[in-house]
C-alpha cells in the first residue's frame, strides 16, 4: 500500500518517527562536523607549532652562522692567516721549480677527464660548459697551486682537505697551509660547514678547505666571476666590519652545478677591510633542521607530513621528504630538490608575499594537504616555511570519531522512536478510529444531514467532532440555499441558451458577407498590383527610350562636328593641290631653262669637237671631253623631255583631284545640312521622350498610391473578418457554455436532491 493511501494515524506515527530520526541524524551530523572542525583546527595548530619551531630554528641557525662568521673574521688567527697566505701565494711561481708547460698540460687533462664530464651543465640557471683552458687560473702561481693541491692531490674529490702539505720543499705558501689548515679544518667540521674561503681584496681565493675548482681563482676576472661566491665577495668587501653579505641558493659550477649558498664578511684591520671571509652554507644541516633528522612521525608529521623551505625564486631550499617519489627527471638525476623543484602552490605564494595562515589546499605534488605557512627572514631575503600533512591522514581520526558517534546514536534514536510510537497510538490512533467509524456511518446513511457525531472528550479529537457537527449544520443550510438558487438558475440558463443561438446565427451570416467582400477586394488588389507592374515596365521602357534618344542626339551632334572637320580638311586639301599646280608650273619653267642650256651645251660641244679635230693629235683628248659633254647634253634633253611628260601627267591628275575634291565638298555640305536637320528632329524626339517618361512616372506614382490604398482597405477588411470570426467563435462558445451551464444546473439540482435537509 502506498503511503498516501494509509490512514491518518499511521501517517502521524510515521511522520513523527521520521522527524525524530531526522532530528537524531542532524544532531549527529552537527556533532560530527563540530568534532571534525575541532580536529582540523587541532591538526592545523599542531602544524603551526611545527612550522614556527622550524622557522625559529632555521632563522636562529642562519643568524648564528652570521655571528659566528663575523667573530671568526675578527679573530687574530684569521687576519694572520690572510696575511701569510697572501704573501706566500704570489711567490709560488718563483719558489716552486716546476715546468709551466707541464703544469698547464696536467691541469688541462685533469679538467677534461675528472671535472667537466661530471658537471651538470643542463641545470636551469646553471653555467655553460667552456673549454678546459678557460678554467685555468690566469697567474702562474695560481696554476701551480691548483697543480699541487688539486691535480696532484693523492686524495679524490671530496677528500682533498686531507692533504696538509704537497711533496715540495721550502715554499712559503706550503708552510702557511700546513700551519693554518688544521685549525680552519677543525673549525669547519665543528660547526658543520661545507667550505670556508679566505679571499684577498684583489679577488684571489687564497684558501679553501675543500679544494674545489674555485681554489686560487680570481673572483673579479676569473672563470667563476659570475657565481654566488663572487657576488658574495663583491658585496662583503664593501661592508663595515661585522656586516654580513648573503647569496641565496643557486647552481654553483665548482660544486658540479649543484645548489650552493654563501655568507661573507670583511676581514678588517684597524677598521679597514683587508680581505673577505666566506663560508658555504651546508645543505645537510638545513635538511636536518627541516626534516627533524628523518624523525617525521615523532615530530608529529605522521607518514605523509613534512616541513620545507621555499626561496624567493619559488624553488625549494631543502630536500623533499618524497624526493624518491617525484617524477621530475632533473630531481631524480641530481638527487636533490634544492634550487631545482619549483613550488607553485597557494601556500608558497602567500608566505612569500608576507602572509601567515593555515588552509586545506593542494601541495606541490597536487595532493590535498592540511597546510600551515609563514614567511621567514633569512638575512636580507624572505623565504617561506611550510608545514603540511596529507588531508587523508590528517583527517583519518575524524572518520573513526564519526563512525563511533553514529554507532552510539542509532540505539538511542531507536529507543526514542519506540516510546514515541506507543504514546501516539494511545493518544491519537484510538480516538481517531472511533471518529472515523462514526463518520463512515454518517456517510453511508444516504446523505442524511440531520445526523450528528456524539462528542465524548474535550481534547483535539473531541473538538474535531464538535466542529464536524457544526460543519454538517452549515452544510445543511447551504444545501437549502443552493436548491432554491438552482431553480432560478435553470430558468435563466434556458433564456441565455436561446439568445446565444440567435447571436451565433446572425454572426455566421455577417462573417459570410465580410468574406465575400474580402475575396472581391483581394481580386481588385491583385489586378491593381498587375497594373502597377505593367506601368512600371512602361516607365522603365520610357526611361530607356529617353536615354537612347539622348545617346542618338549626342551621336548626331558629334557627327555634325566631324562633318564640319572633314569639310575644312577637304578644303585644305584642295588649296594644297592648287598650290602644288603652281609649283609644277615653276618646275615646268625650270625644265625649259635646263633644256635650253642643254641645247646650247650640245652646240658648244659640237664646235669643240670640230676644233679638236682640226688640232690633230694635240686635240684628241679635248675631242673626247667634248664628245662626252655632247652626250651629256643629249641625255639632259632626254631627261627634261621625260620630266615634261611627267609634269603634264601631274597637272592632269591635280586637275582631276581638284574636280573630285570639289564634288566631295558639295556632298559633305549636303551631309552637314542633313545632320543639322536630323539634330533638330532628334531634339524634338528627345523633348517628347522626356515628357513621356515624366508622364509614366506620374502614372506609376498614382498607381502605387492606389495599390497602397487597396492594401490598407484589404488589411482592414481582413481584420474585420478576423474580428467577426472571433465573434462567431465567441458566440458558438457562449452557446456551448450556456448548454453546459444548463447541464450543470441539472446536475446540481440532482445532487441537492440526494440530501435530506
């Protein structure tokens, strides 16, 4: 049986039990949440304590290192060692009898075989590899010192400090090293330092305990001038006695590009700096502080907690507890996260921004953790110190407490629900059953509203029975009033039904008439639009005709102008031909003169021949000349005769051409006159076409206005038709409603008749 079909007493009992259960669950959840919040707060407070402890420890350690370094630099032993080392170093080349070529070759081979191939040159921000020769000290003394203490050192890298004095006799630097090295080495190991450096003001590293490749190089112009050691030296030599210069962890090439950090202070004498003392901060000591010597669980960090430092560059400053689980290839190869692993987490960013706090957030492994963070002041740098534990481990006790609370609460809730059930059955279920039985008897009595339910108690159930009796009395009175109203309603509904039918008939007739008018107007509208389309085509044709006439008129005008140009050109041709005739006449006269000269020349030549013949042998040569002159004269006469013939032909052709040109001139004149007449005709056509186009446009506008008016009338008629359709629909709906109302009045009358009032 569904819940909504159950009795009200069952619903009351089930609802009460559900409320008790819900209340119990809510109370339990609130208790669990409160307990969990308290546990989280307690966990975060514990992490804050660890964070503050490590921060204080690391700050105190760094401060102690600074004060220790300043005290050592002020010690007379260090000042003496600086002076003795400085004096002995610059005499090494003069005191040690060794071939410089051998020294340089040995160092070059050593760097190539035992150093360069082991440096991690792919470390971000690390130095780039250079040729072996670039790493050699620039001075002869420096090269010999590296040769003796590094290349020829019988101890391997990491143990070179075991060499006290190289096997060379009587040189001042060796004696100084043997004298001071044990003391400085003891100091280094007692305070767990990585390395110690004594540097003169020229930048030469006169002494290191560890004897890495920075030994006896120059920090101003040598191969390591851009390293953290060189930066610390340059900063420290400018400080007052007791001042501390700090260079944060960065890749350091002499230490195979592993991260290194340095602090330095000036070595002063009578208030003036004479050198610089620097120590390389030990990574192992910082790791022991931050990792509690590996005792994470005893420190309260469980199996997943850790504390670590982050520098201003966002890189770790100690090794991660989970270094073996990290997938970063560089971390795996170098075996460290210091200066290599970037920590881009909200905790690191907030702490580096100077904020302190706690929160639940992802760590650098993208795992949700409980985190406590704060800034730490390391000399002039701000680091972040962070203590974290995985959320799953940190909140593990919360799950156990939740489970215990639920197991304890369930039995208590069950007992309360049982007691409440018994109480509800006794107080509500039995009286309601009696009330239901009496109500069922009343409903099965045939609708007799004169019966009442007996009232036997003064509680809510008794009052409910009294109210029910009052309701029956009110209902009996209402039924009497409804019966009287039903009689009146029947008469009114019959009148309304008849009126609705008449209205519906009239509305249908009006709708049919309006639709016929709409149909007629639609036909007229289509005809008007067709006329409008045809008129638009006529207008377009008139415009095209006008444009064509204008084009023809323009062509005729151009043609007239061209005819005038041709007439003028033809006249110029006639004038030229006439001028040519005059020139031909002049040529004719010249030919006559030439012909006369030729005739006279022939006579003279003939006379000359006669004279030459008379002269005998002496005149033979002259006779030949005279013969040739006579022949030339004959040829000239023949040529002039031919020229005369050509001149006659030219004169005849010129006369014919003049005659033809004059006839062409007359035709050109006729064409010009016709063009003028045609221009006048086209001018009239143009005027008529413009008038036609303007009339067509006027007609188009009138037709367009008529079409717009038809469309507006048609739209109005359609709206009237739609309104009448709505009215018809409303009349039909009114008719149906009146019919339904008449049916309902009948049904209501039948219902009232069922009750005895």
